[in-house]
C-alpha cells in the first residue's frame, strides 16, 4: 500500500495559491461507462416523465408543499401523515448507509442527481462543443478570439436552457402538470413570483453545473466525509491493486519484468472527474464513477496484461484475496432497515381513506338534558381520495345518540377537509365514571366502518358509597 499520505493535505481542485484549479476529465469508454449511461438515462427519463404519469386519476408523484398535499404512487398524503414520510426518509438514509458500508459510494457515482446531470448531460454538451480534454485545456488557455467566444457562448446558453427545463420539471413536481400548464397559458405577469423563482432556480442550477461542478461533491456534500466513518476494510470500493501494480514503471514489459503492472501512464488521473489519483488509496473525493477502471482496463488490454488492476474490491480483498461484503455490521443495518420498512408497509396498508379528528370543544362542560348528559365536540374530516364520500357518525360501545351540525349525513368532496361540531348524548345512569372513553365509528354510504376514533366523555362526579 502507498505509505505517503501527503496527498491528503491538498485537493486537486485548488492550486498552491489557493485558487480554483479547473478539472478537465478525459472522455472515457468501456463497460462501466456504458452501464452508467444506461442507468442515467433510465433515471432521467423517469425524472422528466413522472409528473405526467397518473395512478387512479392522481399524479404518480406530487410534492405540493404550499397546498400541504403530497401524492406518492397515486396515494394522497396530508400533514397528518408526516410520520410516514419521516419513517420513509429514515429508511432512505439507512438504505444509503447499508449500501455505503457494503458497496462504498456507489450511490454517488451511479444514482446521485449531481453526478448524473454533470456527467451524462452537461459534460456531454461540453464534449460536443469544445472537444475532449486536450482541446478543452487548449481552448481555456487561448485568448478570447472568435472560436473561444462562440464555443463558450453556445455552451453556456445550452447549459442555461437545460437548467431552465429542469426547473420547470421540478415545478411540475411541486404544483402538478395541470397548474403548470395554466401558468404557461396565463403568462409570467399573472404569476410573477413563480416565474421569478423559476428564473432564480435555473440560474443557481446553471452555476452549479457550469462553474461549481465537482466542488459540490468535495466541499458541500457531507456524504464524502460520512463515508470515512462508514467504510471498513471489507467495504467494496474502487481500489488500486498496489500489490500487483507496484513498483510502477514505463517502457516495454519485456525489459522490466521486475516492475509491477502499472505503467504509470496517468490516464486514471486524467479521466477522474474530481482529479484524484486512485493509486493513492481510498479518498473522500472519489465518487465511484468507475472511469479509472475503464481506462486502466483498456491499457492492460493493450499491453497484454490481466484487467482489473483498478477494480471494485475491498482492502482485505487486495491484501488477502478474499471478499467478505456482508459482515455482522451490514446484517445489523439490514435488520434495522427491514424493521423500518415493515412498519412503513404496515402503516400504508392499514391507512384509512378518511382521517377523522374528534376533540371536545374547549371551555365547555357537560350539560344535563332530560336525564341525559350532553357533550359538544369539534370534528375534522379529511377525504384522502379523489372520490366523493358520504359519512355519518355512530357510537360503538355506548347507548346514546350523536347529532351533527347540518344533518346526520356529511358530504365530502374529493380531497376535501371539512370542519364541524357534533353533540353526543348518553343517559346519565349509563355512565359509571366521571370520564368515559368513547369509540366513534365513521360509516360510509355502504354502512361500512372506514375509521374508528376515540375520545373522552365527561359526566358528573360519582359519589362513593359508604
């Protein structure tokens, strides 16, 4: 293993004067590059088409924060369902931890939106207009002549147009496709605030991918630093086989049989989007993009050596020749994740179509009415579906009556939230305590129970018999 650790004191994106050192990664081809392209395009197609997909008349995905409405795979969620989203977010974070412990930063290189947009969209446009690494470096150094002006201008205009398109897609996720179409028809002056937000977001998005780039992974994203406490010697990462590759040497292989397989060509550094030398070992800047694997395999193939000098492996795999990915720690994380997912699945399966909240009216005590005890309650009914509902209340475990304001049948429009008051009367002799727990059934038009809610019923204090 390389023992020199001074490389960890600096980063490739900052020079000795502390100024930005732009990275110009070389274009790479190979099996991993092809696989990443397919994965990226599948995710990009999903990103751009998901707002237009519907399930049961509802969007596939909708995150209407201002309207306090969230739709996930056609199911409507309201703020009262926040705990389900919290559990889903915790499950997502734990999933990333499990993948990191077992497979390194594969999320960063293959799934992260930052990497996908940078490498598969913006970088492709850059290669198309400015050419590969050497031509980009030459163009960067040359004076501002006609060639440089039109190439830089064309590239940045396309960058902003892509950013503006992505901003509109995000708006579709926030307000829905129908409202987005309405905004287009009515024009920016009718929705100046929304249009301004889109322009600003597009500018930020453009700056991230046109200027900030890999700095988002190195400086801003905390995931690279978290991996330091999540990885161990059994974690699968992109690693250089220093046992096979060292000592490095250039020249013909026949003349240097005592040398390792690494010919010190430096291509693994040139293709790296963060500018690191993978031969120095695992580093927080590495996003597991596999570019170094593809280019090294191509070199090994040309010189007649076995591929895999740089590969997916663990430190123990290189040193001892054995891979133990699923360790006790990984199984522990998987166990916790399975429990969380089971809870979330159970909550989703048992989630009712109508949510009911019944609370005693504050500041009101019970009243006696013709031998009955009367309590007044406020209720809230939330229709979580896109179908109209007709509902009524009934007591389940007490003899008594329920009266609701506006009639016994409560009509709910699709996705409507309705508030009202109800009166519960129970014969005084049926009450055995000062506070009685009641179960109230919410019935639909088919006389089926859609939900059961609990509340307390207050009555007179019972005197103890002597």
